[in-house]
C-alpha cells in the first residue's frame, strides 16, 4: 500500500490501547473483543474520545517495535488500518506479562474525531 500521512498521538486512544493490553495480559486472552464483549469502539468512547472512525491492530509475543510494525505491514488487514487515510490519530501500548501465552500484548488504536 502507499504511504499514508503522519498520525498525531492522542492520549485518549493511548489509554484505550493500554487498558486493552493490560486486560488481555491479566485475563490471558488475545482478541479484539474482551471476554465481556467490549470492542474498540466501546473502549475508545469510555475514554471520552468522540470518534467518527476507529480501528485497532493487535500483536502478541513480539519483543520490539520494529518486529510489531513489520508484522502489521506484512498483514494486508493490519496494513490497511495503518495506511488508511480514514485515521488522523493514534495511540499504542505494549504490556509485558511474563509466563503468559504471548508474553507481550500490543494494542494500536487509530481514530478520527467527529
């Protein structure tokens, strides 16, 4: 895909990403939907982000930013999220949980405000 414009960092999106990474690590699951049925739109709204568009990329087990980005760029679905002109802002989190299935839980939340 063609390169996209740079995204602005957004604290609310980063907090939504962190909460999801922490939740996945603590409850030992790896999914866009939490065990109680929450999705990225609900997590972002709970952080007070009034969104028009929202998306999410997950990665697990990678130990470096470079490895995560390479994985996302190598996946058509994840790459579409990264390169989409639909998004203007981003927040990312990585949480380590030694002894868990994945060890590291990465969440990237992309959004555009209303």
